[in-house]
């Protein structure tokens, strides 16, 4: 489910503004969020719960030249 349309994601690479934040839930008690930056895509994911506590964070990116 969509949690925010203009969220801030503090990834390792930098802080991203204006991100889409999506809430996640698994079949057990774990839950999390994903942050998508406009024009770039997934920049951060965070899970917490009984079975896992993880953070996936963008550390570097290169955009193709036109």
C-alpha cells in the first residue's frame, strides 16, 4: 500500500526527496517499506519483525548518457 507520495529516504548514497513510500507485509509478522525515487527507482528498503531486520540501501548509481 502507498504510505506517502513525497517521502524522504536517507540512503547511504544521499538523502532522496519526493520518494514514493510503499508499505510491505509478509505472511508472518514482518513488515517493511520501500522508497522509490522519481527517475531513478528503488533507493531503499527496510524490513523489521520476528524473522528479519534488514536494510537495503543504494550506495552508488550511474545514469546512462543520452
